[in-house]
């Protein structure tokens, strides 16, 4: 039996676009260097008045409109982010207030780039218990505000944005072919903390800090962990890789996407790629890419779609969905 089903998707991007050429004026890099190593050509950067909450709210409104439902039918909001508006309260509560659907459940999830997968699994579990009938699951980031703009190894990789999905609790008559979440696997390995982290926090330095990363080691772990978790989800549900219609991966690096697809024998034509336009938007990247592929007509009702991501922690996971 399938779980919660996706009713709609939405996304939001900051107005300002920063190209590789513009970055090359600030740090020792070039468009050729960035494209060759990451596949990134541009990214959106939040400006004045644009925050994680405002982007999340805009994406949520777009998802509600796509689903054709009103905000007051939402009883659960889970927002995945590593860049909240405030240390507390949860940025999800700001989205809830902006949408006017107070009284339900609203909280944030912190699992960095895997955050949307963690939030999706949590929402599905809560909807299955009857906690709510409908949920908004959002990934939103303003990663530009925790970047060291003098560190070319990190500042060229990230961008800002938000993506959202509306989920509805499963009905009692679902079957294996019904739309909905079919299966999810999540993992974490805290021993790898120092490979990708932010060097600040309220309990340690009392500062926000900046992103620090050992790129080659992260790359190696990403390919191994992502291919492994995808195999887990496929085997759990008796699905072969060639039965997938689409893979919507975390948009970290084009080389990671290619290497993971090759390792699983998945055609590159089935992999949704937005990293060239959005760069790495952390928890926002999977729902952003999902929305892009739905809106341009690639992902259709009935398609079998695999979502996957890995982020700092390390955390990683995958979710198989029938659209």
C-alpha cells in the first residue's frame, strides 16, 4: 500500500541571478573552472527582504495553488532548512502565520541537504497516524548568508531558493499502483562531521559561522552512499532501476549525479538536472527540481519517481513515489 500522495508542488527563487563570470570578479576562479568541476553556470542569491521564510512562503503558496486547495486545509507544516530566519522559533511557524493556517503543527527539520527527504518521511509518518489530513513539506535555504565569499572552494557551489509539496494522507483503498509515497530509507553517520560543516553556532561560538568542506572526500562518500540507499529502496519494494521513470537527485554537483547514475545503470536521460541553473540549494534542491520537472511536463501523473539526497552530518536518504 502506498502512503501519502503528492497533490501539488511549488518553488520560489530570489530575484537576483549571479553568474560564474560575476563570481570570477570576486574570487580567483573562472566560468570554465566552475562548469568543468560542478556543472554550475549560475545561482540565485537572496537580496534585501528575501529570507528563508519569505522564499518558503512563496513556494508553499505556489504548491497550494498547484494542488487547488486553500491554506486552511493544512494541518502540518514541516520546513527543512539549515539557514532558519532565527535560532528560534522555527521558521515553519513564520510560514504558518503568513499562510493563515494557525492551530496545526509546524516545526523545522535540520538535516542539511537531506533535510527535505527527512521532512517528507516525517510528514508521511504523521499523516498516516491521523495527526493531520494534509501537510506542507518545504525545503528552503538562504545559504548565501553562511558562505565565506573569499573561499572559492565553497562560495561557487551554493545558491538560495525554496521548494514545497502538498501531501495528503493516504486513503484506505490504496494499492501498489496508487499515487503516493511507496518507500523511504534514511541514514546518518556523525563520524563524518568534519568533512562538511559550519564552523559556528549559538552553543559553541555564538556566531553563525561559515560553510567548510573537504570536497573530494564528500564526493566519494556521496557516490557510495547515494547509490547504496537507492538500491535499498528499490530492493525493499521489488523495483528494478530500469522501471524508474525519473530520478530527482539533490543538485550538488553534476559529476556526482553522473557517477551515481552510472553506478546504478540508470540512463542520464532519466535524471532531472537543475544544478546548472540553481547550484546547490541544500534542502531546497530536491523539491525545486521536482517542481521544475513537473511544470515543464517531464514528470507526469503515474510516473515512478525516486528522490535522493546527501548532506552534512553526514545524512542521506531516498524516497520512491508514484506521482
